[in-house]
């Protein structure tokens, strides 16, 4: 799914999709910024590409704590 989002929506090469499409959204990790985003394809994909989307988790560690905690 990472490759498809890069090609179709222009996601940066530092973006890695962490989840399957669920409820119209995916989780995306930016490996350079160390942030995880909830991308809902109702405009947030454009915000991710433009760099204006606010992260859901401010680090991958924070995401892991929330996900497995």
C-alpha cells in the first residue's frame, strides 16, 4: 500500500503505510520526522503531502505505546 500511496497521492518517500485501509483511513509513519499520521482520504492526504497535517502521535515510540499499551 505504501507504493500505491506514493504513486497515486504523491506521499513522500519517507512515508510508510502502517495499516490496511480501515474505515476509510490508514496510519502513515514518516521515518524522517518520526511522526505517525491518521490519513482519511477526505483531504488529509493532501495535507500530508503539503506538510500541514498534524500528527496523531508525535513519535513512533508514542504510537507503539498507545497501540500496545
